[in-house]
C-alpha cells in the first residue's frame, strides 16, 4: 500500500512537472500579445551546432539571426502592427534522424517559416514534415538536386544545385583553358557520375573532344594504371567527379607521371584538404562550388556581420541571411505571417539580398544561381571566377558588381 | 610502348608491396595452416602508426628520410606487439581446434583491429604530410620516381633478408622443422610455441614496413585500407603457392603486374567497337560515341580475385607449389 501511494505521488509529481514544462512557454506566449498591437512571429533555423561541422552550423545560424535582429531593430510592421520576431535556433547535429525530430519540434512550436537545414542529408528527410504543416523552408546551403525535386511547394533554396556545377566548371574550362581533348574520370558513385556526365555533356556541346570515360571507385587510391593510359592520349585537361580523398591521390599521381594537363574537380574535391592530400601537385587545380564565397557578398552585410559577431562569415552565412530576409519580405508583402497566406508571395518574390538578385523557379530553386570557380594558389583555394547562367566573369568583376 | 613500360613500372611497385604483405600470410600458413585474415589489419596499423609519427615529426624540419625511418621504427614494434598478442590471445588457445575455428577467429580479430583503429584514428581518410620531394627519372620512356625505386629496393631487401633468416639461421631451421611436423620438432628440442610466435612477429614486422611503404607511396591511410590490401596479398600468396616463401614473392609481383596491365588495357580490349563484326552489330552506338566500352578501369580490383579463382580452378597448389611440410 505504501509503495502504491508513493507510486501515485510520483506519477502525480511527474504529471505536474510535465505540465509545468508545457505551460511555461504558453504562459509567455500569453503574456506577449498582452502588450497592445505587437505581433509575435517565430522564425526557425536548423543546422548542426554540435559535431564536426558545428562551426558551419553556427555560421549559418548567425546569418539568419542577423536578419531577424535587423528586422526587429527596423520595427518592421505587418498588417499595421509592429512585429516582434523571435529567432528559434535548433541543432540537428547533421543527423537525418535528429533533423526530422527538430523539424517536428519547430512545426509544433508554430514557427512561421524556417531557414535551413544546412546539409542536404538532413534537409531532404525534414522537407515532408514542413510541407505537411505548410511551413515555408528555405535552405541556404543544401545543394542536392533531390531536395527541390520532391514537388513540395514549401521547399526553397537560395544556393545553387549540384547539377548546375558540372556545366559551370565545364564552361569555365572550355572558355578559359580552351582544351582540345579532355579526359573525364569518375568514382562510380551517384554524385561523381552525375557531375562527370554533366561536364561531358557541356564539353561536347562546346565541340571539345572527350576521351572515353575512365572510372575508379570511391576508395581508389591507386590511379596509376588509369593515368598511365591517359598519359598516352595526351589530354589538355582532366576532370574528376569524386571526393577529395580519392581526388588528392589522383592529382598527385598524375603529376608524378608527368601529366601536364589542367586538373579540375567538382565541390567534392574542392576543399583545403587537397593541399594535404596532393602536396605541391595541388597547385593550380581548378574546382567549383555552389554559391559565392562569403567575401563576395554585399559589403553592408559583411560589415554588419563582423560588428555583431566579431568574426567574418565562414561559408553560407550570406545565404541564410538572405533566406531569413526573404521570409520576412514575403510576410510584409502578403501583410500576414500566416504561412499559407504568404507562401504565394514567396514563390513570386523578386528580391535583392546580400548574395544578389533572388527569384525562384517553379521548383523552388533559385533562378540563375551562381557557381564559383576556385583555383589552388599557395596552398589555399582562391576564387577566380563566377559562372552565372552559362556566362563566366572574373571574380574581381563580380565583386565590383556587388558593391 | 611508353605506356606499356610505365604500366610495368606501376605494377612492379604495387606488386613488390603485395609480395611483402603476402609473405606474412604465407609464413603463418606454412607453419600452422592458418589463413591469418587479420594480417591486412596489421599492415593498416603499421601505416597508421607511421602516419601519427610522421605527422608529428614533419614540422620539426628533420630530413624526410629520417622522419620516415623513425616512423617505420615506431610502426615495427607496435605491429610486432599486435602480431604477438594476436597469436598468444586468439590463436594459441585454438591450436588443436578444428580448422574452421581459428579461421573464423581470424576474421573476428580482423574486425576487432579495424574498429580499434577507427576509434584511435577516426574514420576519416588521413593524408600523409608530403615531405618527400618526388624526383622522376626517365627509363626508356617510362618515368620512375625516387619513392618507387626506394619501395622496390626495400621490398627486395626484405625478401632477401627473410630468405636468409629462413634458410641460414637456427630460428629459420626451427621454423622449417615446425612447419614439417610440430610434434617431432618439439621432440627434437624446438620450442614450438616460441617458433610460432616468432613467425607471427616476423610477419607482422614485414607487414608494418609494407604499411609504411603503401602509406607514403599513395599518401593516404584509412582504417579500412587493410582489408582489400590483405585480400589482394592473400590472392598473391595463393597464386605463388600458399606456404611457399619464394612463391609469395613471385605471386605478389605477378599480381601487381596483372593488375596494372589489366586496368590499363581492359578498357581498350573491351571496346566492342574495335571488333569488326561486333562493331557492325552495334553500329548505332559506335557511330554516336565512337566507343562502347564494356569494362572500365574501375574493374582494377577485380583482377586480383579473378586470378585467385583461376588459380584455384586450374592450379590449386599455386605456381611454385604449396609447401606445408610432408605429413606422413
């Protein structure tokens, strides 16, 4: 009997505690509208704040946070009422499962819109949750084409897609290096083969001869046989669709064999790791990344970011900044923060942000998204050109245009 | 012709590393008829230890050769210890057990070592610091780097040293005696346990050197690198005749050559458009792309196993014959 009593007491205590946990935010929410004519709008952000790429997650979050804080400071009005934007930052640990959990959490918290997630791997499984709740979500960094190929009206992204990268690097190669013969290699993965196919297609369209495709695997470290064969054909350029772990040895062994061709890679091998993996051989490699480097973003944004966070943006912060601003701009246009009502405005928005002009196509992808071409200079990747809708301009020209 | 010569050089380099790893398989098999599947993992640990040491010493400005030598000098004792503990803890208790038990234990040890390495060195691909300046020499149209020459030289020296040890020393005689018949060897005063342990330790030391060579040659190491390397070396040992020390050397070099030439030429050889009547049959695809390649160079890893199957079917005792001692 005693134990039963204790049990009941415990359960009661637990219920009370749980009740407290739920009631507290509710009480807050009630308290806020009490202030006359202030509308509270929650904007969510999701990115990994713990784990190996936590610094990138924090960078993304800072971008969106800055936009929200600026909107508050500017006393943004919607429907005649002053709005108090609340920024709800969640951590998805770059883990697909956690990604869906926090997505549900944001939906339950009735956010008006979400910026994120950082990774394609977390964005894709989370997207149906937002779609079902009708909450617009804009990613500033997920580049996998599949994200916007699911037919979800609520899904947007302000960064380019992986499948726009192949054409970009290929057209850069074709116009600046003018090769006559190009060798294309891939690592037989969906990513590598996909980007290599796009490159080959673009090169052939520019009347450049492409050697029969060579293949490795995502674990190949010995490329000597393939490279020796290619050396016999004497290509002017080599493109490899794969990651840095295999691309590094490829480049190193290519130079060891005395191949003089230009080596070019997609974003999988567009990392600073390449200097470590290929050593001196990495000098002069070409590679592409979706989007623009943060230093190329709007100067006003860069200054505001530096002032607020006392550091420079690392990677995608300008994009998440734009994403949050897009949500706010669409709400202002529709004169409501109701996701269902402002969504159509977001779809047809025409906006100029820190990363340039933004408009969405019918899938939710950014129209004319920029791709950046990098080259390895003194052991560091340096941007040299921006490719936008098939046109190449030098990085300096682009930066000048942004200011 | 340049291409062909170059492929030979590539194959010879990779093959001599395979040969050194294959020695580890063949020595253990020769003495206790156990295929030590964990040997590939010993090679991996050798590469990883060397990576840690080289990475730590690279910024000190020591000469590259000294750094690599120190790395190797650290990798060898660690691998010897791993080899010894493996034998002492996992295989010795199963000495009299049916053959399947130690074989499965070997697979278990392999998985265990792999995951231990993952915990210690993470699952990332580790890049060796590029401290050695590659100098290429041209040899009749083929280029060969100083690293490649060093690898071939070290492997030949190791094989020679091992041959001396096995055929000219007391320990070697004891090893051969144990291989022939452990019971009788024991009666003759040979400490069989000690000899078997020594075999594991020597094999592991060779594996450590192979791991360092492999790591510095390709510039990368990962906790999974041992499994495919181990399987290839095992195929090389079978090709030469498992249990047979000169066989492992021959098998390793041959396998390296088969792989390099295979990967280098399979694409051209399997281009259906190059063959008259098939090309006519497939004229549409050939006209569109100019080629219709059935197998690409990503089939490189397949050759080792193709060789393994062919040997097992047509010459199960290998090129130089199995030598596991005569059991009356």
